[in-house]
């Protein structure tokens, strides 16, 4: 029983740590490399705003911590079921189910809510930007679309 608690704690810690690796998508968060760089700012108006979900990894096999941790936990639990061939099948089945469950859990932990904005610029162009939900802008709101030379863009309010 003590080993099972230890295994579950290890899996939970690994999944929590992997969630902390999700990219910051807020318009108010800058990387250290952005400090002191010149960006281009364009005046515009939000013409479309819709909530979306940003996923760090699209496919389950791209979530290795969840696969390994979930597979190990599932195999351990499966090994406690039955005897002989039944025990082997339960161990393999538990490993497979645990790996899928762990990958799904890691994927969910790395997903973030976001907003997609389409901005009509005063120069006649339209640009779309995906960023975090804080703050949220409405259709018709005057904004600055800031574009770094590395291509990272963000929308901020214009007074």
C-alpha cells in the first residue's frame, strides 16, 4: 500500500510539473529577450473577438510524462489483479489504460483558454492575434497591435 501511494504521488508531481511548462500567453508577459527591443505598433480596432483553447501538444503521444507515469501506475495496479495469465493481461491492460489516461491528463493540464482577435488596422490591413484572456477586449474597442521583430504580436488597449 505504501508503494502505491508513493507511485501515485510521483505521477501527480510529474503531471503538476509538466503543467508548469505551459507557455505564458498573456499580453502582459514578456520574455527577458524582449526587453530593450524595438517593436512596431499599429493603431486599430477590434472587429472580431472569440474565445479559443490553446493546446501545447496536439497529439497524445506528445505527452511523455503522462504516458510514462500513467503507464507505470496502471501496470502496478493491474499487477494486483488475478493470478497467472489473468494477472499478465491485467498488468498489460492497466499499463495501456494508464498510459492513455496519463497522456490525456498531461494534455489537459497544458491547455489554456485564450482569445483570438481580428484587428482592422488604420492602414487598411487586418491582422489576427491569439493571446491570453486577461484582459479581454470587445468588438469596436480601439487597440494597439504590437508586433516584435521576432513575430510575437499582442493587442493592448489604446486610450
